[in-house]
C-alpha cells in the first residue's frame, strides 16, 4: 500500500523514530498508526536485548528539588557515548524520570522503571529510546533526601557530577549553600561529621598510620599515640565540616557556616558519573 508523507511525519512526531523506520513500520502494519507505534516499540525491545551486554558508562546526572527545598532527587541516566548524553531528548527524559521519582518517592532504580510514563512504563520508554538512538540506555542511580531543614542542589558543568546538601535549617543566603555544595563537589568528603565515618574505615586508617610510623623507626607504643595525630589530619581531609574551606583556607567549613550565621550540614549526597 501507498504510505503518505503525512502519516510518516505523524508517526515520527509520535515516536521520534527516523523517517525510514517510520515508513517501514507503516508498511509492515498496513498503515495502522497504533500498530506502527507498537512495531517501533518492539524494534526498541529487540535493539535493547541486543545491547544488554554493552557498557553504558557515559550519561548525565540530573536533580529535581521541591519548591520548598525540603525534598530533592538526584538521578543518573546512562548511555554508551558522550554524544548521546548531549542529546536533548535524552536529557529531557532524565529530567522527567527524576520528577517521577520525586513525586512517587522512589529511590530504587529498578522500582522506578515500573512507574508510568506517557501511557507506558519507564522501562518501556527506555526500550523505545534504545530503539531510536541505538545505544544501551539505563537508569543506574536514584537518590533522595527528604528533610525538615533545607536542601541545596548543585550540578557541576557537564552534568557528570551532582551534589545534594541537607542543612539543619533554612538558609538566609543561597550563596552559602552553593559554596558548601561546591566544596563537596571539589573535595569529595566521605561524611559530614567524624561520627558518621564508618568504624572499619577509621580502624584501617589507624593501622596504616601506625605502620608508617613503625616503618620510620618509632617504637610501637609511641607509634600508636602518634597515629592519632595522623587521624586528625585524616578528618581534616575527609570530613566535610572539618575540611578547610576552599574559598578561605584559614577557616574550616564549620567555622565558615558559623561566620555566616548559617545552619550546619546534616548530610549530603555526592553523585559522580559511573561511580555510584
């Protein structure tokens, strides 16, 4: 049967698939628009299965934060190449998925894929994108903070690094929140306070410090005491509130917040592409 250009355009507008793919889909389904849409989705499923074993290490991280600043989501959507990560439709889908995670309060990537998106599931939408774009595309990470304080969101240029910071109360100066978020992005602390550092990490650091001192010729009993001094430096390097503030190395982050009359940091999430 003859396939009109208008029908091909309509199918392309509905699915975003290429012109030739749309023409073929209509020809295979005798011009039935609904069946042609399903045909293209199945094509997406087929491509998805073919690419399931591929590595998707590129992509973007997006955030979605509520108007009151008390709840926020960070989501990582992956693909195979940086070229696709810059695709406008790819980015729009990432934003839409993050919003759904926010609204449904979902912090599990697999659970999120079962949620509805434009009449289908997010899992089906991912398959459709794979069929259209030709790369493996998947959601790898979804992270949520919900607080009675205030959350600040920061995305580093390039969208490969994002930070959510939970403050204990409201911020009167947004720039202070951004400064702390950028500190986390740049200095990659492992915890907000020393009490949050995993005990096994501390034990390992103490052992390393002690061994270094013994190797330098210190007696074991002295090395054990001196190791605590090295631990203080460890906290200054790896714990956010004890780190030197990157914009003013004469004060710690905690001291900077006090100077500004700002609430302290309760928690944070730092997401870097491919590391979550």
